[in-house]
C-alpha cells in the first residue's frame, strides 16, 4: 500500500493546481450547504411557532389562516368542545384575524406583502415566549401596533415610534418591538383585533381559532367533536403540524433550487478535479513506474491517486463549510409561499446539513479522481519509467 503521506506530499508540491481545484470544490459545497442551511432555517423558524398542546381551527378547505374565515358565533362553540383547557374559569381560546398589507421596503423599489395579525385582549397568552424588547405593549381598542424584531426597520414605517397606513386615511403607530422565541411571528405586525376588523371590513369574523388543550393527547377528541358537526364546516390541526406544512413549499423550493445549482457547479468541479489528476498522472509517469518497479500493485496505485483526489476534495469541502458557517448570523427576507407575505429566515447550520455537504465533497473527489487513477494503475511500468 502506497503511504498516505506520499499522496499528501504530491498535493503540496502542486500548490497552484491544488489550490484552484480545492477552491472550485469549496464553491460547490458553499452553495449546497447555504441552500440546505436556509431550508433548515425555514423549517426551524416555522417549527418554533407552534405548540403541541394548542390546536388551530380553520374553515374546511383552507390551507392557511389567510384563506380562512370563522364567524364570532362559531368561535364560542369551538371553545366549548371537549378537551379544551380552562383559564380563570373560562375556556382558553382566542380568535385571530390575519391580513396582508402591501408595504414599501426600506432601500428597495416597489412594495411587498407584510403579515398583520389582529389579536384580542390577552391574545399573547398563547405565545409563552413573547416579550416586548423595546417600547411597550399596544393598548386594546387603539390604533397602536407592535412589530416583530425580524422585520423591524425593513419596511417603511415599521420601527419604534413610526407610523404607517392600515388603510387610506387611517394610520397605525408602532409602540413596541417584540420577540417570540425566534418564531415566524417575529416577521409579523400585531394589531388590536377590532382595529384590524374595522380597517378591513371584517366585522364579526376571524381567520382562525386557537384553543389550548388540556394535554396534547386531547387533540383527537377535540378534532372529532369539531369536525363531526357538519354545520360548523371546520377543520382542526395541531399547531406544530400546521406550521410544518406551511414550511414545506418554501423549504422544498430553496432545497430544489440550491441542489440544481450545486449539481451544475459540481459537474464543473469534478471535471476540474479530473483534469488536475490527469495532469498529475502525465507529469508523474516515472514516479508511477518506480512505484510499480518497487512492487506496488495496480490496486495500490489506484487507491493512492483516488485518496489524493478525495483528500483534495475534502479540503475544498472544509473551505466551503467555513464560508457557509459564516452565514449563521445572516438574515434573509423572502416570500413565504404559504402566506404570500415577506418573512425573515436565518441560515441554520444543523449537523445533518454539514455532514451531507462534507460527504458531497468527498463524492466529487471520488468520481473526479477515479478515471485518472484507473489510467495510472493500468500504465505499463516499462513505458512509465521511460516517461512516454
């Protein structure tokens, strides 16, 4: 078996070609890792939004809150179903209204959608991680709003003590900035429910009903009671599962696009690695002949060159991962396909993403170096010693 240090020395001698090839592979790994990290960030952000002991009730046939309407009279019926927890002697549930508002982004031309959520008095109790980090909570019945930290300052008027138009001639003032455990609600504007209703002509309606369950195991009983009543025309989902479904479209798009780009980059990187290794074989024919004369087998020669190629690719993979890890604190504002509004996500460098990207680098090195290694292994010792 050819010593591994021989392969490492060969890479060190060819500094220029080694560096260029490693950088090419590093770029591929960076693109792949970044796309997977962003897709993971989408899942993680939306996944943090839900709770296992909370059920969300929507109009049957609706995929999300934006396309659902529930009447106030129905909200009361939903809250009295079996399995609903009690708070201060009353069923623990709230109706919320969700709308999208076209707003101008700071530093960009045109407008995009921002999610505005109308909460009743005490509606923040369903979000135990909620806390005001600047300013104060909004007053019930007022034209005051709170803004999530992730979209603070990203839209015109969405910063502390600033104002924006809820509708023509009616402005809302930002009095507080809130956090909610890194969930997707940090990309929302929260307003008073009645203020939002009157502004958008939704009196007597909410988008969804949230109820706290006595325990996560009570969901099936609650769902059966609600969905069996055909007069209500409602559907029930566990809140965590609801947000998991919301993340599917966006995360699939990001993963698919990133994988497609990475594929084409990877083909180029593997061709580059192949050219580098073919050049190494051509320049080291006498070395190969000497190794064969010393008794090293064809398999040993093949494994030596494959090892060299894989080590080169893994070095490039490390460079790409280092670059991708630098995106850990970067926030990306993009459209959430489920709500058709702007949402801010972060790059989440989970262990599975890093391992997948690193193994992909090794895969590129293996296939990029296999054919040149086979050529070196098949080379006649006599011809190799002559250098021709």
